[in-house]
C-alpha cells in the first residue's frame, strides 16, 4: 500500500511534536542553601556553583543562609548578589535567618571571630562576657536591627519581578498581585512544564518571632499571614491551571527530629508547637496541599543535613490509606558539607520528583 508523501510528512511532524512534548515534561532543577559559613567555605561554594553551571539545570533555588554570623551590611549583601550573578542559569533566592534575624553588631562579631582563632584580647573576652549577660541578652544588645536588615535584603535582591543569575527569568511576586501585602517582594512563584514553584519568606530562628521586641513580633505575625495567603493562592492557582505538581521552598526546618511523640496533626512535632511561628505555615501546606492530591514538594534548609521524608503523612485509620501522603519534604545539605541536590522532574511518573546529590568540583 502506498502512503501519500504529505501524509507521511504529517505523521513524522506529529511524532516529532509528541516527542518534544514528552521531553518538555522532564527537567532538572537544583536546590541548595546554608552556604559559605566560614572563610574556608568560600572556595568550596565557588566550586559548587561551577558544578551547578556545568549541570545546566533549568534553574536553581537557594533556600537562604548565604553566610554564617555577619554584621549584614549592604556591602555584604551586594557581595552575595555578585556571587548569585555567577550562576549561569536563573537562581531564585529566599532569605534565611542569618541574613537578617541573626545579624550581629560589628564589635561583638569581631571579638567572637578573634576568640575562635584563639587571638582574643582581654577586652574581647570582657565584651563577649557582657554579651552573655542577662541584661544584654534580654535587650538583644549584641544583635543589629533585624527589620532594617530585612529592608536592605528587599532592596538589594528583590527590586524587580525576576530571578537572580546571569540569565534571569521572570517571576510573579506576591507584592505585585496581593494588595494587602505590598511589602512581600521576596515571595515569588513561577511555572515550568505544568509544575508550579513558590517561595515563602519563612526563615529559621523562629522566623524572627521574639517576645523581646514588639516590632519584630508584629512583623513576624504579619509575614506569617502573608505566607499563609501566598500558600493558599498557590494551591488555588495550581487547581485552576490543573498543575501536575507544586514545589514550595523556604529556609526554616519547621519540624523537630523524629521522636516517639505522636499526633493526629503531623507525623513529627512542629518547632514551637501550635503557638509557635511555624504551626500555621505547616498547617496551610497540609490543609491545602493534602486535598490537592498531586505531588507536593516542600524544600527547606536550616538544619544542614540531607533528608527526604514525609512529616505531613499521618495514618488514615485501620482501613483507610494514609493522609497527606502526596506531600514530601526535601531538606538540603549545608556548610561545611557544601553540596546541592539535583531534583529531576518527570510529570509522567506518579512520584514526579527524584533526587541526587550534586558535588562541587574537586580542588586541583
């Protein structure tokens, strides 16, 4: 039987289109955080960025803590910005606690660094002793202005609705679509091949929720409301667009290590409990992510150890399947173990996400 040449060409074109669509549903991205805490980490981090560039992911997500203890000056942040620009693919950043909630005053930090190097003077030791006194700690005397540091971060890294990196990509910022939360420029979302990605401004150190400062406690409460609204909006968007999966990235490790303690709410205990800063973030992910039904991946840093687990998974009873089994957590590596995680995304599989460590290039 003869086949018309035009029909054959059309069949080939359709086959190529189908193959292209199949390939479009498979991609990689990289997740990392808690980088360059000490001077010795800087060359390791540069080597890790080189490895990421060589792997050429669709984009990277940095979940915060770009340094250890610092004074958090604008010059420091602009140095980090310059480092982000060495990523050849887009990189989306969500701030950690070290960049703003934990910023130290310069004299105390300098004294501490000399102490670590065993070069502390008697004046340094006196200053460090005072920093540990009840009155100084109660007044947060050794810490810099956290809210001013947050404002600096928003100015330096989030002035435009796009990612960082040498070749940025556009993102949708909560500030641009949520009139009630115009300050939330760091909360972003974007899509890739049917997967919705979301960042949430939720750092460690109790998300800066401290009883010792009315202003900081009020900011933390407001930001929590913004984060919950952003999570709800994300799942509404995912449902409206029939997204195949959702990824939520933040800095805080919200769960304590596993214990014999059990709960009807979560598989692991929430840091701070139901009155703490993370309860409603974790519950929003549970209450809107569980019914979403399709795979949900939550990425965090903060604890510096690689974990893939299901802290939202709880028993459905003797004869029912477990609840929230579609929600998986990825906790990334952290300094001094400077590695990233390559996340492979295949929406044709039931699990969608798979994980592999990405090592920095070895030193010559």
